[in-house]
C-alpha cells in the first residue's frame, strides 16, 4: 500500500514539474545529474545512483532543494538504467545538439560547471 502511495506521489510531482513553464522545452542532462560520462556502463550508472541517493535522500539531507534533486536522480536512473530508454534518450540528446547546438552546449557546460563547483 505504501509503495502505491509513493508511486502516486511521484506521478503527481512529475505532472507538476512538467507543467512548470521554466522547465518546459528543456531537456535534462541525466548524465550530469548522476555525475557520469555518457559512455559509462550500467554498473557505473548504478554506483553513481546509489552514491547520489545517499547524499540527497530527504531523510538525510535537509537542504531546501534536496527532494527535487533526489527526484531528478531517480528520474535519471530510471532512464539510463533501461537499455531502450537510454538509447532513445541518447538519440534525442544527439538530435538536440545538432538542431540547437549553442543552446545545448550552454546547457551541458552549465550542468558540468555546477557539478564541479558543488
């Protein structure tokens, strides 16, 4: 029962985030969220996911944005741990880079630098 409630809560939060005008039209860099390279193996993705969830779990981290960042990590892991979803994500990421190179490059560098400065 608790698992169902958690699932409903995550779905509701995902809908709210999708409706947020600031997030609309922007693609997240899931590799930057997990702090891994795009050629990282599934095992590397799992290790990064475990490390990030320990750091950002709302029960352990009292930062105001910890819950949102924790959900971002979960979303990134769900996408990158599934071979089909990862392939689709990589293809979409590649197309975005080709269609909007300056905007995509700015986003990648911004995420990269934020990760280094943390």
